[in-house]
C-alpha cells in the first residue's frame, strides 16, 4: 500500500508540474496575441501558421490530460481553467487573423 501511495504522490507532482508549465506556455501565447492585436502587420502568413499550430498543440496537450481519481479538486479546477484559456486564445487568434490585410 505504501508503494501505491508513493506512486500517486509522484504522479501528482508530475501532473502539477506539467499543468504549471502549460499555464506558463499559455501566458506566452497570450502575450504574443496581445502584441499582435496592437500591431496589425504582425499576422503575416508565417506568423499566423506558427501561432495557430502552437495553439493547436496546446489544445491537444490540455485536452489529452485525464483527471485521475486522486486528483485534488484544486487541480481539477486548474485543468478546467487551462481548457477555458486555450478556447479563449482561439477566439483572440481568430480576431487577430481577421484583422490582417
């Protein structure tokens, strides 16, 4: 039983670190999109393709995370928050992309 608990503790720490790193990555993407909104010329084809690909990758990573039975409620809320943020990024990206000439 002790090994089971140690394994769950290790997995929880890895899970929390992974979600923290996804959170930091979303911060970077949000900053990039905020900057792009202020500079209409930034969304050229290459930038748009790379940014859309990065958002797609984040979306896949976040939605691939399962919620283990031992996941604390706080971490479950964090995962839901990450999912909301990545959906919001898609929305912001669509507006930035529409604004390019």
